C-alpha cells in the first residue's frame, strides 16, 4: 500500500471491538479482530480510542494484544503524546469506528469493504430445478 493511502483509524472498544460489558470485557464482536488485523496488514494505523482509563484501559489493551492487535497509539494521536487534562482528548484520525455512530456500528465485514472499497467474492449458487438434470457441470 502506498503510504499516501494509509489511513489513521480510531476504534472504540466497548460495543465496537467487543460487546458492551463495561467495566468488564465483553465477547469479541464477530470478525472484529480479523478485520483489525487485516487493516493493519494493509498498512493502516489503528488507534484505540475509548472512554476507558487506568486499570480498565490496561485490561482492554492487554485483551486486544492477546487477540493479536497492538495499537499505534491509545487515546492519543501518536504514541509519544502525553495526556494533559487541560487539553481536549480529541485525536487526529481519518476515520472513527464507534458503536455510537448514527445508525450504530456496522458489521466488521461491511466496515472493511467501506474502507478498502473491496468487493466481496461471493459465489452465486446454481439454481436447482427441473432442467438441472440436463446441465453439464
């Protein structure tokens, strides 16, 4: 991937990567970690952008790492940024993936397709009927 096409993507944790069980950790949402891994393989930078802090944030980061995802940054625009409570927590990202979007969060397959513009390769099943007996496969 050309570095000019690389996106910085901020991803929420509760309700987005995992089912919302805050302050606990819910089950991973279907295809969440697989999609995040694929996005990283494609060259995109992922930032964990969450309400969590302290111990619950450490647990979320560790859970993601156990599932193969290490983020470029956590609750910041870049790894070296120091949290300063006198400044906004708004971060610099090209995209934000969050369950609090209007309409909620999409499925992870749909998210990947929107980001990559990749069309799914879904085979069309052959119809079965009276004349299928005569078809040549």
